[in-house]
DNA sequence: GTCTATACCCCGATAGAC
DNA sequence: GTCTATCGGGGTATAGAC
C-alpha cells in the first residue's frame, strides 16, 4: 500500500529530524541537515510536509503522544512501584534510537513555546496530563492504604514542577560536585517524606 | 572619556539585544533586529563586538552577573523575610526595562547550553551560586532558631530545582485552571512545611 | 563613531525531469 | 517517489567614506 510506505517515510523523516536536532541544535537546524540525516534530497521532505515548521510540529506531536502515558502495570504490582517506574520513564525515557537524548530535544522544542503559541498549547496539555496521571496514582495509593492521606493534586503539581526543573538542569548544566545528591534521589526523597513510603533507587 | 562613552554604547547594545530577543525570540534574532532596536546601523555593532555570538554572550554575562546575589538586608530583618524577598527577586526580578520578561529571555539563553559549552558553564555556575546562597540563608535561620534543624544543602538544592521548574513552566505553558495553586504558593508551602515557618504570600 | 554599500553564503521553498 | 537545478530573500560580516 502506498499509504503504509508514506507513513514509513514520515517516520523516517521524524527520526532524521530528531537526529539532526541532536547534532545541530534547534538554532542551527536546517532542511539540508535533516535531508542529509535522512540520506535523501531536500525536496523530498516537501512531498510529505508543507514546510519546515510542519516537520518540527509533526516531530513534537509524535514525541509527546506516548510521553507520560500511564504504564498501567499488572494488578499485582504495588502502586509505589508503578509510580516509581512511571517517573523513571519520564526521566530516562525508553530509547528512541540508540542514545536517549530525548530530554534535550524535548527541552529545545519546549522553549519554542516562549514565542510560538502552537508549541505552548501542546506543552500546557502535556503538563496537565502528567499532573492528572500522577494525581490518580497517588489517590489510588491512598485508597489502598499504601500512602499517607495527602492532597494528591497538590503533590502531583509539585512533582511535575520538580520533573521540569530536573529536565532543565540535566540538559543545561554540567555535572556538579556541589550537588548534595543526584536530582533523581531528591525527587524520591521528597515522595518518601511526603507519601510516607520508602523509595529505593538504583544508583547511576 | 572615550571609554565611558564606549561602555554606555555597550550598555545600550545590551538593552537593545534584550528587547530584540523579547520581540523576535532567540530563533529569529538577527543583527538587523538588534540594530533597529538600538536605532543605529548594523555595522556599528561590529565596532563593539566581534560577532553576533559575542553580543549574546555579553548580554548573558551581564544578566547573570547580578542575578541571584544575596540581597543582604539590614540586621533587623528576619531571615525568613530575607529569604522570601530573595526568592521573589528571582521569580519576579527587578524591572530590567519596562516589562520584566527577564525570565523568558534567560530561559531562551539557557537552552542554548544544550549545544553550547560556553552557555553551559555559565548556567552551571549560576545554579551553584544560587544553591550556596540559599544554603547559607537556611543555615543562618537554623542557627538563629528561626528554622527547624534541617539539611540545608539538600533543601537548597531542592529549592533551586523548584525555581528552575517554575521558570520553565511559567515561560512555556499557558495559565492552567487545573493547577491547584500558583507555583509560587507551592514553593512557599514547601518551605513552610520543611523549615517550620509560615510564609504569607501576597497573591497576584 | 557612525554611516552606506556590498560581498558572500546559506536557507526555505518550487519547478520540472525521470 | 525521488532527483537536480534554481530562485528569491535574508543572514553575518567587511570595506571604506564621512
């Protein structure tokens, strides 16, 4: 089918755009760079997308589509583990390709929201979705008696705030010996203290 | 003196660059835009700076120079108030010009650190400085018996994490009714609970 | 110190062949 | 579906007059 082939090409273009973004950064990203990464000519891109902006938005939409969706584990897994695993996928997302530099790319795209309304809408919804998912998990944990009886909405908003801070710091600062502990430990300690659980984290 | 005049021109160029950044965003910022904002010709900029990048870095250095320095209030002010006022200046910085959109500009510059080592170094140091300043304040508060006896270094790192998250959210998402409370309240509640103080915030 | 003019390059996008 | 060739425009940076 032509459609399938078209979809595959679109997927290939997205991957190429992702790689080009990693290599050159948003500021220096050009159609030529994407085409080189794709191994095809520039003009081919215009058979699938109307403009450069169109390509970028398609990448963004595809990237945040699955990002931050509830992993919904089997029923015998504790809510604590489910929450923990969920947060891990946010901070160290499953490999998109070889290297998991998704956070850096996502951040570069996100900052376009400062001037671009289309981007702003998408990240507003993304944060919202994250807060709702985490709120639900905490509430389930409270009902199950696993967590202390806290204001789930408030905690979830705080967690999303921390996650965003972590992404920004992780992508824009060098490793810093002055940090008392890794940012991921800080998030887990916070949850530990707030929810009354005891997160054990695998160090990296 | 020619030097003084030169410094004044440099300052004017920084202000023009700041305004141009606000109006066009980092991605669309050009020498021509800066010159228009300055009310002078493009080539004049090259009498004061070697390149466009040079202009941007100069703006960055000047901006973060004063940013996050201890306000060091008079001795009769409580440490709680000093800390509170300090955090306020970070989140709603003193007017640079008319509109205080410094956070958006600072964020756009910061994200260049994803690909640019010069930027990364500067923001690593900035975060470091912030953590140290806040750690000192908390420790002074503990010594004075104003705060509970907590791990100041850890709390400070957490606060910087939250501040960075707030900046990112504030600049890249629309106002969101699903938020339980403003992000500033969330920061103050966190400090309240952690330090055992009782922050009262002026709502906006 | 500040200008005009211009060199030179790269970019996004299109036309049209195969 | 994919290519080569090319157009028009805007970008950074420089030369040289005033």
